C-alpha cells in the first residue's frame, strides 16, 4: 500500500473509528473520563475536518462523521450520567496525557484555520471551470492546508479537482485509469480577460502516481490578467487552444485538464504572481479570490 493512501486511511478512517469506539469501550468509570474522551475526540475531529482530503473518500463524510461523534457522545453519556464525577484521587494522573493530546490537536486546528485569510492584496478572477462540483485539494495561506505555501511564487496556489455525485474526486480511492478521475479532460476556462503571454504543449500525461519533475508545470498557459500573471498547469497534451500573444476573454476555453508535469493524478494547478513574467517560479505570489471568495483546502464550488 502506498504511503499517502496509508496515511489517508489511518487519519480519516481508522482514527475516527477509534474515537467513536473509545466513547463506549472500555466503559468510562466516571463522568470526567467520559468528558475527557469527548474533548480529545472532538479536538481530533475538528483537526481532521479542516486538514483532511475528503475528496478521496467523500466530502459528505466531513460533515457526517463529526455529527455521528456528537450523537455517540450523547448516547455514551446516558450510560454514565449516574456515575460520580470523579473516582480518582488525582485528575492529572489518569487524564493528563489525554488533555495534552487534546490541546495538541486543538493547536494544529488553530494553525490550519489561520490559513483561511490573507494579508496581501488579492486579484479577483473567474473560476476556471463551467458547470459542476469542484473541490480545493490544496489552498490557503499556511502549509497545514496548502503545501505550496513554502514557495514564494506559489504561496496562494490552488489544486482543483472535480467531484462526482458521491462527493469523491474519482471512481475509487486511487484508480489507475486517468479517465476515472472526474476532472480529467474537463475544459479549462480563462479566469480573466487578458493576454495569453506564454503557452507550452507537447508533454504526455503521466501514469497515476508517477510525475515528470523535469517539466514541473507540464502543458501550461500563462495569462496576463492586468498586472498579475496567472499560471494554469498540468493540461492535457494537444488540448491548448490559444497561442502566446493572443487576447483571451473571461470564460473562453483555453485547454483541458490532464496529468502532465509534476502531477501524480489529474487536477488543475493555478497560481497568480507579480513579476517573473514568463518564469512562473520567479514572481511574488498573489492571493486569488473568486467573486470575492478566498478558497482553501476543503472549499467546494458548485456551478450550475
């Protein structure tokens, strides 16, 4: 089993299952034991709700699992409501580690939530797709929810996938066929009226879990949207419909999503920057908003 998949199953399936079962087994001896289990579990569920990649399983789970935990916690209390508040001579000794872990996950959640805003001036753009349900896999202004944030030019980059009717990005957790990913071959629209200052085509799609680090952006387009430059990357070979120097209008089809470049599965990478011009790694990253909305990991966009 590949490491990312193992981490996903552990953090979003096995550990939530553990916290649900722990409410019941072993049976809490007093009410404070019940309370500490609830607090620890709630802090973990808050953390994984914010930082989890729910598009791998189903975005519905990000809502359902916390609700199930709250319902289970309420039912579990019915079993201990007549128990004494505390049977131990010391609260710290039996519950100190549980409290410390709860604070740890609460701090991680707060750090991730700090990435829901930005301080720099943003460029407002149109969302680069037409009708459908879309999910932000990477996005925000902290590395907790956007691994691009360590890169000066890509600080506010987005990785965008599409969702099926079950709220998942693909037909299974990690299918090997490119066409099983909902976003694959979907038309990419221009996010602004401007100029296609540069295009690059001719790179084959990678197989799933393989990447082409020699051509990081793969087939891509760089747009001049006012003073900002916008990179649209990992497009499908032969799908780009404009050439460098052409004027484009907002909503115009520019290409199709592929899996070229430094991409392990189909998605659209998008980031805006100032300076650098044709070198998408040399500029200063800009926040992007869409109808004034700043998108972060876990954000969904539904277009009719």
